[in-house]
């Protein structure tokens, strides 16, 4: 069965520090998608990135970067030079294609607090 | 494009009552999924509707049901409310069709916070 593990429950950093959020997943499908979402205090889940299982290229978007490694079943997210506005709960999620079950399986989330 | 809208944003009910939540997807999106978020269980998938048909279902009791209308708007109903149903209910929309590409990118609404007393 599919599973997503975010072992870090809460991380606290000081502004301008770099921070990496870990995500490890389990799936039997060969075709799957991985996602990161941000949930600010308002509650809405904000889509950050989608990556499919055949594309292991790392991606950078501004201060955000993602490292996908199939060999370790990990899809880690790094925020460079963190800012107070980055404070939120971040969720990693998995969607499987082979079984047609495209529902998102979420990790338990990592709460990031960026102190000024 | 307008985002996903959910109504109401907050709701207070008592045990045994029933409740209906509404979700309007992004224009052009035909897939609507519902998720429940609680502190104890996290984010859990309830069901997905595509073109008025339930396409996927999570592991929730039959008290939880939904439907989708021809304009892709969706409603979720919970009957005989229990205290444990208190949660943030999130609706997500996506194009839902592989031919349209990026079919499983799900965009979430602000949620409906349900409190059961």
C-alpha cells in the first residue's frame, strides 16, 4: 500500500537560514506522482510542485528546490534563505497512476516556524 | 481564473444532525475530490467525482456521501454527525483527464471547518 512519511514534525529556524524538509514514500506502482503543498494558518493547501516518477531531475524555483531520488524513495524540499512568510505546515503527497487510484496520500506534515 | 470555492466556511452542528457542504471547482475542471483533515488522522481522502460519477472512494463509512452536478459543482453530505466528524473538509479540483495534461494536479479550496457539539 502507498505511504508517505514526513519524519520531521516541527522545525524552527531563524530567518535567512536554509532548511530541508524530508519526505520518504512507498509505492508499488512504477508510474506515480509526488507533490508538495503548503498550508498557511488560513488552512488552504497551496500547490507547490508536482513531479512524476520518470523525471528525477531536480527543480529550482526561486528560493525553493526539490531533490527527487528514486533510489532512496525520497523527495526532499529545501527552502534557501528562509523568510517569516515561509512559516506554514508543509505536506508531501503521493498519487499512484498504475492502479488508477489518483487520490492523494499525504504525509503527516512538517510545521516550519521561521523566527525573525 | 477564479479558484476553488467552498461554502460555508464555518459550520457548527450537534450530534445526530446532518450537514451538506458545497464546492465549486475551477472553471473547466471536471474532477472534484474531497478530503478530511483532523489533528489525529491528518489529511484523508474521502471521494472523487468526475463527470458526475464517483470515480474513487476512500475508507469512510456510508454516512459520508457526495454528488456532482452537470456544472461540476459538488456537494458532500454527512448524516448522523458524530463528535469525531469535527474537521476541516477540503475540496480539490483538477482537470481529471489525461488528455488535458497535468490531470492530477489538484488545487484546493479554503475548506469548511465543521464543529460537531
